C-alpha cells in the first residue's frame, strides 16, 4: 500500500462523532480517541483492517474536548503508542485549567446548560508536544504527511496534512445538523463550540491554498474544497470576537 488509507471510526452513530485511522505504507496512526469508553469501537475498526491496538504507532489528539480526548489515556495503555498534541491545549489534558466553551448557536447554549460537555475524562500528559507553529513530520510513524497547529476551534487545535492533499482537521468545521453527521452531510457548519471563527477561516484558507482537496471531520464529513471555501468566507464575514 503506497497511499494512506483513511478509515473513519464512528464513535457515535451516523458519524455524529468520528475518530480516524491512517493506514500508511509503514504504519498505522490513530487520530482522536472518542468519548470515554470508545476503545471497543476503535478495536472493532482495527479488527476489520486485520490490525490490533499494538499496530498503532502514534495517537494524535486534535484538541481537548471530551469527544476527542476522552479515551486517549486508555488507548495509550492498550497500544503502547505515544500521544501527540499541541502545547496550547496541554493544560486541559492535565485538567490544570478548565476549558471555556464559546457556543456558536442556540443548540450549543442549551447543550452547555446541561453540563454534559464538562464531563471529566482520564487526564494525561502528551508524550510529543507540538510547540507554536512547529510541524511534526509523520514519516517516522509510517505516514507521508505532517501534524501542525491549526488554532481557532481551541487554541491548541491541530490537523493532519497528508501528502495526498487530504486533511484530517478535527473540529475546524463540521457538517450536517446538530453536532454534525445527521443529514446535509455535504453542507459545512460551525461546530457547537468555537473559540475564534476568524482564526479558523485563516487556517482553512491556508489549507486550501496548500492544495488540500478533501477534509475529514470530527463530526460529519468528509467535505470537498469548494464547500470548505464557502464556509471560510462565511466565517470571515462574522463580527470580530
Ligand atoms: O458525547 C459527546 C458528544 C459531544 N459533546 C460536546 O459536543 C461538542 C461537539 O463539538 P466538539 O467536539 O468541539 O466538542 C464537543 C463536546 O463539547 C460531548 O460533550 N459529549
């Protein structure tokens, strides 16, 4: 296999919440680990690819929200693989600080009131920290591509940019309705919470200028470049935060 195969792991039904596996010529990388207790779902997807936890060479966590980082510590135990994340979200992984949530709409404001989003997850210290705008070359983990800082959703959000010009962008944007995934899957939306839409727009436009044509998402997706461009222009038109 010369190309990287991207496999979506449905953490919640209908791709409302996704993690991803990258299956490269020389290795397997997990991007995001889902809500607490997702290890069986991840194990089932690995088994379909004839792999086990021990085949994972690296765990990349795109940002510190519970539906992405919730099973990271457990996945590290099961796989023995290091966790890579950005330094700007490190204080949230260790719970030295409580995250803030900037709701993007009515649904998110209601969701915030339930307190559900503050559910704790097992804390961890990432083994590999991306610092500032540094990019980490993934070829040493068997994947032609890099992991790099794409702030805006949270301050320490990161994305994976593959040489094939596919990108796995966590929650820089979502698609569908509610948290994403349900119906209108080709239509980009803002995720329920977003720190800074203007920074998100900048990062999306940077990824598009670098030639990325397909965007894999934490909620819904994947999306093509023209829809990502339309969404970035909408974000640029929002009032400054
Ligand atoms: O099982 C779930 C699914 C989702 N959520 C929240 O919905 C948000 C969706 O966008 P996000 O991934 O940036 O952050 C997520 C969380 O805050 C949750 O708390 N528990």
